[in-house]
């Protein structure tokens, strides 16, 4: 998913994301990966990568209060509608012990 932020809304959006990600980490064991990125070449762009155990986990994520809050509040910070891609699994590597976060 890609978000194009409204000018001057980067910090507020990032704060909203940080609160939401903390709740996802604490309350959604079936959300396997939820990583947010800043586009290095476009400071007003954020890219999210999300991976769920199954469709039920995705549905639980979408209906969680913290996700509902994020969905409701994010619009105030966006310059355009988010771009959403739903993808099917392919090849990849996730090494044991790799911490995803501020790196």
C-alpha cells in the first residue's frame, strides 16, 4: 500500500502509524508482518507491507478498533487516495532472528 501525504502532515501521519503499529504488535498475533517504510526519494510517501496468516487474520485486522481508528484518521493526512495492491505469495526469504523495524 502506498500513501501520498499532504504537505506538512508527515509527522502527524507517522505518529498515527506508530500508535497503530504498537497495537498491531500487541494484539494481532496472526498479523505476521506489518512494516512501514519511508520512500527515500519522496519524503511525502509511505509504503506499507502487510502479511497475514490467512483471510480470517486480515478480516480481524480490518475490524480491530485500532485499525478502524487509523482508517478514519488517515484521510486528514493524505493528498490522494491510497494505492492498494493485493498480491499472492511468491518466492522470498525471511531469516530467523531478523528484526523488522527502524532499520
